[in-house]
């Protein structure tokens, strides 16, 4: 063997040994997979959210309720809801306006009129919807054109005082017609939606009540809390106000069997079974969520036990979206996740299309939302894939956590938890406080949370989340109502601006004018998207009812199908992208 | 032949030919070098093995009283429990047509009850099992058989009712022990995790309360120690039960020495070490957990429960409630026959 050959063979052997060593090292450390995953992780900066509440003129701070002093030991707990937000173009100027609650005694609510230049003006006092906290406390609000006059009316949900219905006077002001309409349920509600359950073309009202019907400011007993942490059924009964068509409403919940006594924190409605009728989903705290199937004849059937498994979680929010384009909506439900104490996980109920649902949240990586509240599906960058935004955080206070005391009480048999006096004092404790919201973005077969890098970085106790395109650029913004903390507006400014199609639907004939419940199917580039006009689902919030379809790079739409609430199906002509279109029932087809 | 070959080789390489003496010396050198290399490799491998082999640190276990008796361990009747049940009980002419509370018939009725259940005569079988327990209320085996039969058929409320009644009427440590185990069985009736955590925790709380009563009068009761330790082990970590689990399970491991000394049974021994190691693993103390399992392997070589744990990669031994070791949703087997049975 020549020296040269020897050197060559030695070199080859060295290379071989080095390669083998590297492969072994790679196997041990897994660095090639890490490299692979890093390439697939969320692209930093793809989503950009900038908080602009001061610049936009919506920088207000929510004020909490302060209830009867008999509840002082757990006051931070019981006064931890009420921050709500709802969107509608109440003055029909083409720009979405925002109602923002406050809940403290005599604290004004806000109606932010959109000035059309990126700023808002609080006109609540002039409009007559500011002074809502003289008695009770505001918890939620939802817009809906109950009289089909083309002007959004406002329903406000309160604790321990009659809810309020404000008719839009079409001149920027509102008239309180609560008494005349018979919609002043005095319960302790936290949720309301407008939807036409009996398909008579008139919007009806469904209200989710939380506490039993007691005056929380003047308690005769402290036995007002849930009687179980997992199976509580002693909450306030829910209400369904049927719209009689003459300006009055009648509560038909008991006779229809939808007066659920769970501790309802949110209600939502959507066509869950692709029947053309709107079904109810109740997100109940301390126990079983409920699904009521709309039979299409003005009645409901409780199909909960058939549709979903036993649920002992703390439901707080419900939102709907069709993630796979099959025409059957999936459901996202907020629950509680606190590692080391209570890892419930949020639900993402995949609609099996056969009347049943399966929780895909863990598989998709969208289960850990912290102590979750308002949560919405939204396509922030119009790429055609829906993101999920989750607000969270319960009580952000001192450094000591209440979790241990809460856990000890909840797991100790024999403690009557219904009696607030038996709860350990919260003092200045935090309870899942200072949590960062989640922005779940789809990457391959799973979602990743990119909230912080996207700019959704506040640590406030988020409650109501409203998605609304206030500047009509086709990019939806996030309006965030924080509990006892500043209201935030996150301007959406993604790196990649994709094409989109915006639709505002107007129902006629036997459809409600807001077209709530209408289903729109868009086909473009061989792909299919399905969306519904939403009744106000989502904890303490109602989003912009206009539909935005993100199209990615597509500029041509192959088909637009609209199934109106009254069942009529129309096909729109190929509409121009990157702008909003108003479609009126009966006049859509070219 | 070698020369021809060599010539052939040299023809290929083009080097100068060498003499036979030089050739032999060269081969000697080669053999010597190879031998040296092999020796170095063997020495290195041996050294590496000595350095890297699992080191088993002895456990710092609590002292237990010397000369503990089987009764002290809560296993006074262990020899009776080990006896085989009467064969072919349903063909036994002494089996009464209806269950009778008769100590002399208890073993036969216990066997008959199990046989009837296997045949599908559930209620009748349960009645015989119940009669056996009533006839010999201090017999842990009969109580265990009855409870496991109820558990197997989801009759958790029957379990709780019967053993609650026993506690009220007998007030013995064994009655409290059986009720404690019934509460653990009832956890199977809770919604599966992550739902039903409060349901499970409240039952665990009740179980621990019963075991506290047992251990107050029989501090060396090995079943109660182990059961209480396991109860604590399953709680969410931040609820602070792991240190309590460690205390009880270390004591239970310590009690395996008198258990072995008395020759009572060996099936429990690897279970004790597995559980104690799980305490550390659940707490994120991976090496400490592995050390416990390795100690267990020394006492109970080739025990599957220990081998399966030692086979888990250390990076998967994390302090998650959802983990494979004692995570939420991992059912607990309350079959206490492991305390008097042999095997693994």
C-alpha cells in the first residue's frame, strides 16, 4: 500500500467515523428534528397587533361591581365579571361602532361612535345609554334589530336589576323600552344573544343567567354560590324572550325546556346539525354545558348527553367556526387550565356531522388557554386559516395565590360551598392572575401560540373579546374588555396582506333583517369556506356581524352561496375581492 | 504459496520484496499491536462501564420497630388468606342453597360466590360473597373478594354502603381499611379526567380519613400505609400531598423488611418500591426516582413493574399530572391480595 493510498484510506476511515459519530450524536440529541421543527414554527412577525386604544380614543377603564358586604371574604371572586364589548354600526354610516360596559355603581358605560378616521368619540351620554349602573351592574350587551327597521337596537344584561332594551331612534339616540317590551328580566345574567329561533323573521332573545335570582347588593342569605364545583344546577334559570312582533316579548323558556338552571356564563347559537335551524350551546360554569337542538318547529330538544361527553368543567365562552369546510361548525369553549391544580383544558368540539362532537383541542394544541374567558375564531391575516384568540386571567392582585385555599375547599367533603361564608378569605390574593392571552395560529397539523411575539402581550384579566373591522380595511381588529382594567384596541397589521371578501347581509321576507343565522359558502381556488352570521356568541361580547372571507393569494371567487335564515338559497355573482359588498335577500342572484 | 501470494501482492503494489525473516518479524509486530489495541479497548470499556453503570444509592428509610408481628402489619390472618379455596364449590354438598352467615362455611361461600359470578349469576354470587364477609368480618381476603366483585360490576355505591355499615357496626381497623379501599374504587365512577377531579379528590380525601383512623391504632399496618401513600401520590402536585406520599411510602418500603422476614409474601415488595420511586418522578426528581426503582430491583429482581419504569427515558419522567406514572386517570388497583401473595 502506497503512502498516498494509506493516507486516502485513513482519510476515508476518518470521514466514516466522523459521519457515524455525527449520526450517533444527532440521534442522541435530536438536533435534526429540532432544526426541522424550528423551520415549521410560527414565523416571527407574521402577525402584528398594536395596542392603540389611546390613539383611537377608546382608552377607558372598566369599573367592577361591589356587592353586599356579606360577600367581602370572596369579593374579588364575585365581582370578577362585567367587562363587556359589542359592535354594530348603530348610526348606519358604514363604520362599526362599539359599546363598552362599565359595571361599578353609577359608573357610565360607553358608546364609541366611529368617526371614520381611525378614532372614536364616546357619545353614550347623548345617546342615552351611559347611565346604566344606578341599580344593579352591567354584565353584557348585544346589538340586534328586533323590529327590522334597519337600525340596530341594544340589549343590556345586568345583575340584580332588570335588563334593559334600548330601541334605536335612528337619530343617534335610544329609547329605553324595557318595561313596554317586557324584556326586563331581573335575574343575574351574564350573556345574551339575538336569534330567530322560531323562524318568523323576528329576532328573539336568549339570556344566560348565572347567580340564582337574588339581589346581590342586598342579600338575605349567603347561600348564593354554586352547590358543587362540578355538577352545579342551582344557578339562575335562563330566559328565552319570544318576539311577539308588536314590540313586546314573552318568556317561553320554561315551556320550551330551555330554562336551564346551570351557571351559564355564555350562550351561543349556530346551525350545529346542518338543518338550517339555529341550535343553542350553553357554556355553563361548574358543570355540564348544554346543547339544545332546534327542531325547526319552534321547539327544542336537549341532546346534550348524546352529543358530548360528561363535562364537569368551567365553561365560560362559546364560539363557532367551520374549520374543515364541511358545512358543520366546530365549537370552541373556554375552561380552566392551571398546571399543578386544575388542568381542564379548553374544548375544541370537532363536529362529527352525525350529531356528536369530539374534543380535538389537545390534539391540535389549543387546550391550554389558562383561566380562559372570551375566545374567538378569526382570520387575522386573511390567509384562509382561522386563528383562535383566547383572553384569560381571573384575578390579578397580590403575590399570594388563592389556588391552594380554593383547591382545599373544593376537595374537602362536607363543606357547604353554596354558602359564601364557608369560603376562605381571598384578601388580596391572585387567582390565575397576570396571564398572557393566547393567539393560536395553525402550523401544519397543530396550532402554536404566538401571542407574545404577535404583540398580544398584555397581562390584564381579559373578559369580552370583540372582533370588528373598524377601519374597513378587511383586517379585523381585537377589542378587548378587561375586568376592572383598561379597555384595549389591538390594531391588526399583519406582514402579509392577503385578499379577502367582505359581506354584509340584509334579510328580507321571513328572514330577520340582521340575517342572523344566514350561512354563506364561498368556493375559490378549489377550496370551500363556510361562515354564519353570528347572534352574539362569545363571553360578554358581540363581534362585527359582517363576514370576512380570507382568500390568501386568490383573486377570483368561483361561487358564493347564501342560505338565508328563512331557507331561501341564492348564489351571488363573482364579486370583486378586497372590498365589502352588501347583499340583500331576494336581490342577490345576478 | 505465501511467497507467490506475496509476489503477487508486491507486483500489485510495486514495493521491494522482503526476506522471510523480516516477514515474520513484521507479523509479530502486527499481532503485538493488535493485542495491545484490544487490551486498551477492553480496559477503556471496562472503565467506562464502571464509571457509567447505574449506581444504586441505599435508601434512607425510616426506622421501623424491631420484631413486628404479622398482626402489627395488619396481616394477622395471612396464613389463612394463602390457603386455597375449596375446589369445585358449586358441586360441594355442604354448600347451602341460600347463603348463610356461618364461619365454618365462609371459605366455601366465598369460592361459590366467585364461581356463580363467573357463570353469570351475579346477584346470587354477590350474596354468597357477602355472607362470607359477614361470617368472618376480620378476614381481609373475603372482604377483598367481595369488594373486587362489586367493583368489577360497577356497584360502587353498594361497596360504600356495605363497608360503611361495617365500620359503624364493627369499628375495627380492618373495617375502616375496607371502606377506605371502597372509596378508591368509587373513583372509577367519576367522569374520566380531566373531568371529575373534584369528585376523585373528595373520594380520596374520604379514603385518607379512614386510613388515618387505621394508622392511629395500627401505625405499622402496611396495607394502610401503602394505601394512604398512594392516595396522596395521585393528587395534583401543587396541592402539597407529595411529601405526605413520600413519608407513607418510605415507611411502607421499610415495612417490607419485616414482611419478608415473616415470609408473608413477595408480590407487594416491587409495588412498594415502584410507588415510592413514582413520588420522586412525579416531583421531577428523576434520578432519585430511578434510584428507588433500582433498589427495588435488588430486592425483587426482574419485577416487571420496576423494569417498565426503568425503561422509561429519563426525559419522559416529568412532573405532569397527565404523565404515565400516577397521572390523573391512571386507575388504582385496590386488590390487596398482593400483601399475602407470592410472585410479582
